C-alpha cells in the first residue's frame, strides 16, 4: 500500500516565540536584531510576525562572517 506524502510547506512568517525557538535565541536578542534591522517583521493588528526568509538570511549572513545588517554603511 503506497502512501502519498504531502510536501512540507514552511510558513512565510511566525510569531516571536516560535522565531526564538527557530533560531535558538532569547526574546530580548530577537528584539535587538529587529531593532538593528537585521530581521524583518510585519505587524498584523497587535501581532508581530517575523518573516521566515529574514531569519534564514540572517543565519546565512552570520555564517559568512558579515556582522553588519544588510544595506548598512560602516
């Protein structure tokens, strides 16, 4: 009997607590990254949604040794 597996669809955004678990960082560290424009958010009503692609982009930039937010001038 063949089972059909549905593809895993990654959400486009996540709430702050999930984003913290996703990166393995504290809430305060996430908010520092947000205030430094290193992570992009969207406000939807009273909810703060963190863009998944922004989290992946941050990890990739840090992995490559870049400590500056995208588009910043040293």
